[in-house]
């Protein structure tokens, strides 16, 4: 039983460390989305907890490490179960794995841990104090590092097509990406970026664009349907089913977008934008005549 639990705890430690690293390096995507870890401090807390537990599994004795795994994955099961019930992303491995798979994994770990339970007397004579202190220090340092980590600032702007980071900058999907997109470099545009698998996107399009030709005076519309490495786009007709849509094909990985996203572009410059859960109210305000104060005056 002792040998079996050693295998299990080292495997779980590797999984937890991988989960913490994936959250760390993809922090921008998680914070821009509407998953359960969309709050920076909650995200950093979970990163710290996962790193702490992974370290303790490597340093601690058999019995206390078993208690830590069983208690933690019991909480994780509730967390992923709640995400599944509410239709949100649990952000367990950034945005790579959904809550259904993670709930199954969490429950499997609990079952395997129960079947591999070590004896209560299988703990170190020195006690868990030193391993706990070392693990907490490691988790704390890892979480604090996240406060100073800004992943989006170190990459090509096209990697993160986010409202907050693009305001005041040139609209990145231009003629260099596709010759037809030259049109977006002049005139005023309302550009919507949506996904086919996004229910929020469909509701937004169906509610605000019952007439696909709807637009504000003096402004044209463009819709971009993000679908993996093949993005379809069309001008002056907002719908998922536009005939003769043209496409942008990304060679490697497509930009991350917190869909749905709405960008107001004037002469090729993004003057205002909202994405994710804020996009619906933003768009409703625009069509309702309550245009928000522009963050940037293009003049």
C-alpha cells in the first residue's frame, strides 16, 4: 500500500504543478474570460494552493500527504461540479480542459486515493511542520510572482485580441492579414468577433441583429466568426450564416479573443471596445443611443 500511494502522490503532484503552470502562463486568457477564476486574486490564490499542495506531496510523509490530497480534491470536485452546473469554465488547466472532464478526473483521484490509503502510523517522526512551511513558502512565492507577470505585454499583439489592450492602437486584422481587410483601415466600423460554439455570442447576434443589415448612421459593420484556425468574415451583414464569407487562415495558433467582442474602429484605430460579459450591455447601449464616453478621441 505504501508503494502504491507513493506512485499516486507523485503523479498527483505532477498534475497539480502542471495545472498551476498552465494557469500562470495563460493568465491573460483566464482573466479575460468569464470562467470561475476570472478574478486575478482568486486565480493567484488557486495557483498558490496548487503549488503548495504539489510541493507538500513531494516533501511530506505518506499519511499527511494522503489527507491533503483527499481534502483538496474533495473541494476540487465541488468546484468543477459547480462549473459544470453553471456552464462556466472551471479554468482548471487554463481554458484547455472543460469542467466535465475535470470533474471526472477529480472524482477518479478521490477513488484512487481511497484505495491507496496508507496506514495512519506512516508519517515522519519529525512531523509535518517543516514540509508544510516549505510548501507554503513555495506556493506563496509562486502566487506573488503572478502579481508582476503580464503575459500579454511580451507577445505579438495578434496573440491577444482583447478590448482593454487594443483601445488606442491600430486594428490588427488589416491588409497584412488579408487584402480585403484593407477596408477596415478607413471609415468608421463596428466590428464584432464571435464564435459558433459561444451561446452568449449567438444570443447577442440574434437579439441585436434581427435585421442583419442593422448599423448606426455613418458607420459600417463587420462580423468575424472565429472558428479554430479558420476565421470567416463579412462586411455590412452581421450573421453567422452570411453567404460568400471570406476567411483568415492562421498557420499556427489563432489569436485569443474573449468572445463576444465589440470593437469601434475609426480610420483603422480602435477607439472603444468591450468583450466577454460586458459586450452585450455595451452593444445595447450603442444601439440605444447611449454611446459611452470614448476612451480615445481619434481627432
